[in-house]
């Protein structure tokens, strides 16, 4: 999950993210990113994301 807001904005964004952060050894090349999920043009990917409140 990512939580962010633009400077001086009157909103906060809560985004569902899928993946992991880069390591310190990253090359910066997307195709070499650890944990990257790549699907074909005609393929689909489905994931679920739930926010629980108490």
C-alpha cells in the first residue's frame, strides 16, 4: 500500500501496490527489477486487496 499526497494538496491518496522496493544493488532497469511481474498483451492478472478497519 502506498500513502502519498502532493505538496499543499487537500487530499491523501491510498493506493494498492503490488511488488517490492528496489534493493541498493538495483540497476534501475525495469526489465531487471527483482519481483517484477510481466504479462503478455493478451494475458490478464487479477489480485485482491482489502483494507480492514477496527
